[in-house]
C-alpha cells in the first residue's frame, strides 16, 4: 500500500510538471511598441478580433496625447501605429480601444471639441491604418468624458460618456453610432439614472444587444453598482442587471462584456475572498437572469479580480492586476467556461514581475486572449506591454478538484476513489 501511495504521489508530481504549461494557458507572444518609452502605459487598453489586436498607450508622446498600435496576433508583429488627425496634448487617445473585423474604434475622453474634456472617438481601418471618421455626439458638452469606454460589433459602435449630466451631475450616458457613416444612431440613458452613477464608464456590444455599466449606482448600497442591457436597433432599455448578493462598495459594472446571449460583469471590490478580492457575474441577456458568480480558485484580498472582463463564445477572461504570484501587483488573469461557471486556467506571463499590473486590461477572440501589463518596464519605467495567449488549452487531467492546479488535494481525491483514502 505504501508503495502504491508513493507511486501515485510521484505520478501526480510528474503530471503537475508536464501539464502545468497547458493548464495555465500557452503564452504566444509578448507585444511591445517599436517606439515604446517610459510612462507610455502601453497596454492600458487592449482588444482583439480575429487575427488583429489593438493596444492603447494613452500617455504616449511627450505631451500625453496618446496612441494605439495594431498587431497581427498570429505572428506578434506590429502592423501600424495609430494617431488621430487632430490629436492634442493631454487628449489620452487610446484610453479605450475596441475592434470588430476591419474596423477599430479608439476613445479620447479628454478631447476638447465640445468643451474641456468633452471627449470623442475615432474609427480606423485596420487593413490600412487610416482614420475613417471622428465620432462626436449631437449634444456633447464640456466634462462629458465621451470615449472613456468604447465597443464595436459589426457596423454599430457604442461610446460611453460617464460624466454626462442628463440625469444629474455625472449620471452618465452612452451613444450608438453607425460606423459605416459615422452618424449618431441613438443616445442611451437608463430609466432610473441618478447623479454620480457613472453610467457609461464601461460599455460592450454584441449584435443587437449592448450592455452599459454604472458602477456607482446605489441599488444595493452606496457604490454597489449595476449594469443595463439595451436593444441597439431601437435604443430601448431591455433590463437592469443586479447581482444576487450585491453590497455597498462592490463596484459591480466597473467592467462589462457580452458575446451572443451571455454577458459578464465585473465587481472588482467584492469581498468574498477578502477585502477587495473581487468577483464577476455571468448573465443570460435574453432573460436578464444571473447564471453564475465567478471566483478564482486562489483569490485573495486586494486582488481586484474583475476590474477587467471579456468574453468570446463560451469562454470568458477576467483580470486581477493586483494578484501577487510574481510579486506585489504583478497581476494575473483567469479563463472561465461560461456554460458551467468553472475556472479553466490561470494565465501568468513568463516574465511577470512586481508592479507590472498584468490583467489591468483583457480581451479575447476565439481561442486567442490578450492581456495588458501597462506598468511593465521593458521600454522604460511604466512603458507597458501586452501578452497574447492560447486560451483553448484544455483543463489539466490531473486537476480533479478543478482549482487550476495539481496538488495533494487532487491526490487525496484519487486515493479516495480507489478506496485508499483515510
């Protein structure tokens, strides 16, 4: 019996070693700007569609006007550096980015066309790197912050203006635009909007459904947060999303994402695994019903899991940029199966280091995920980077308890099932 136990322990050790790389997702490439410099914050925002990825560097240029970069996700090669035709100091072009097919959208929430920090967004052709249009709302005003968040699906784009005042100071709004014409389609406002809700800080869109976060909404307590679903063909609100266990200070809605009939909403300051450990929730957009609450297998206080979220099909990715696996605030990201709510893998960069903030931004398209680490120092202090991962790696066969690794707990389950447990 002792020999059997030693043999099983050795087998588990080998399995852990050989399967760890697949279990934690295969890193494909590390992306760096060819002209990166200290303080650029390259990786503050990321997005991906098919084989094209985009990375924002909001503090690029000596005047913090900002830029964005396109990459081929199959090779890791930089394709274009994107700059607006009328960029100006402190615009923060690249604060938000999104991509769908051959069209990218970039938010510039400190642009001043309609007044100081009124904001704007730009459309670019990803095949040529050329600017297509500049998007401005019909009623833009100083301080609106249009472009703090952007998303795109097909020929429809959504742009958040979290400091718009229609429902009170900083109540927020979002706008729909036709990317083929650059024309505004609709302005989205929640049915119960109130001051300082910050509706529009996060936005996402898939087909005819959009989701907008309002992370300082107070339905479940001060700054508990909420999110809203809208029909993009009519501009009408479909549902308001609230978590089943929402609480004050959770910031539910700080991040949102949607794919088909499934949405994911981050609550980075939820406390299930300790203060500000964070969580994320999966919803059915057809019914507005909560399906799962996502928590990492190794969550800990101050991880802020859920500060960034993304989804593609049945796979979601959630960032936790204050996770400490590679040192304080080195960061991590987790892959989940949205059909079951189960964690599939934990993503860590090969060269992660303290303070990198890996996971500050995340995106996924099919089997490829991109994760930003905007405080990485490869091109100078806080120059930033981003990483591409294969998100299709199957769960490790030895991970019997589904916690993302192979350890004594898994060995105990194996022994118990063979009648050797104590």
